[in-house]
C-alpha cells in the first residue's frame, strides 16, 4: 500500500476528490484512505522539513504501507512551465551552508512514473526569492521545495 504525502490541504483537495478518499480519524496529521489502485493513505503533513519528516514516520507506522509518494507544488529553478509534471531522480539538501558544496543527494527510483520528465530536486527551509541564491541552487537542481529531502531521508533511514 502507498502513502501519499502532501504539504497542504489545498494541494491535496483535487486528489482527495478524484480518489473519493474517506477521512480517517487520526492525529497528529489529517489522513484519508482511498481504495483505487490497490488502496492507500493520503497524509497532509504541513509545510517544512520537520513536519514532512514526522508525517513520513507517521505514514510508515501504518500497517501495510510500503511506499511513500511525495506529491505537490514545487518551484522551478529553470523556467519550466506552470503545471508541468516531473518525476524526481535525486533529492538534495539545499541548506545555506551546503548550497555551494558538492551536490550529494538521495537517488529516487522512477517507480511507476518512469514516463514523466525527470528532474533533480533541492529542498530549502524558506521560499527562495533571492536571485543569487536561486542561481546557486539552479546549478545543482531543476526544482525546489520545502519537504522532499526530509521525506527521502526519513524513508532511507527506515
């Protein structure tokens, strides 16, 4: 069974509707269950690395969960069109003290989404509005978000 992690309810709403997901009375994260495609969970983590890490552990603690899918909105570092879909090949930590360092990250298997355009993702603590920082991140990655690396790292540790 998969668990889909999404940072915000607004990002989750279209998926909840499409999958006819039913609310699971659970805490500390809003959680839904769906039957389509063999079934799974949808967990709204909240924004940021700490919330994403905790939500990943929470999802993996559910019996039968063997795959985590992180989905949602991210920023483009290379001018991709809004609404473009990507499968991430590698997730990197974009903390300021590591932005100029070597690009080491966690490789992500393509899984059933191998037909999507492939991209590298860097995770930061705050939105990136500074042009110079954006350019440094773009030298390492195609996309930027605030949760992906924490989720990949929690999965790797598990």
